[in-house]
């Protein structure tokens, strides 16, 4: 639905701009490439990847310890009294539940930071893109993912990455 709305909006802009808007006035940019290849975007991606890796390592270690605890408890099933076994099993279930809850919280936190980095990139990219459009007499810039087909000479991703690398050193992800 969003893509259809974007298409209709872009089509309307092109249609009502009349003859003033020529094909050479429409350029496109690969936003995901800007996010992944610019210095600031790459730095943010690396930071988020390290955060994810370290939290996964921590959770996997804890899960391994809980699995060992479970194995030990199962081995003691016939030795322990029913009430003691039930208490220990409930305590173990609670630990597993807490681990899963913490894991979900950590993943949500990383997703929030990723979104914030993307928003920050867009906030810093817009003025750069606006200035570039003005200097090069460009009327419309589209995201490449919304372009069905386009001539490579109208893609300005590399130029924008160069400018962005000069003006933006890092993104705020905290």
C-alpha cells in the first residue's frame, strides 16, 4: 500500500509539473548503500553488529549454564523428594523465562538503536541532498528501491556518499 501511495505521489508530481520536468531532472539514490558504505553508516553498523554479537554471546553462555543445570536436575529426579524437585524445576523455569525476557529486551534495544541511526542518517542526509539538488539543478531524487528501471548515469549515490563522508563522521546511536 505504501509503495502504491509513493508511486501515485511521484506520478502526480511528474504529471502536474508539465513540460518543465524532463527525465534529466529526475535522479535516484540507493539509500541502503549510503547507510552501509558511508563512513558514519559503516561505523554505526559495526557498532550495532558488535553489540548484537556480544549480547548473543552472553545469552548463549547463560543458556548453556541453564541447560547444564537442567541436566543435573533431571539426573537428581529420582534422588530428590517430589517437593524439592518441583521447587528446583520451577526455579529453573523462572530463570529460563527471565533469560528469554532479557534476550527480547536486548534485541528490541538494538532494533531501536538501528532505527535511531537510520533516522539520524536521514536527518543529516536531507540538507546535503537538498544542497546537491540545488547546485546541480535537480528537480526530483527518488530512492533506488522505488525505481523500476533507470539509466545508471542518473544515479547519484557515489557523489552523495563522498559529500556525506566529508561532512558526517559518525551517527548518534545511543
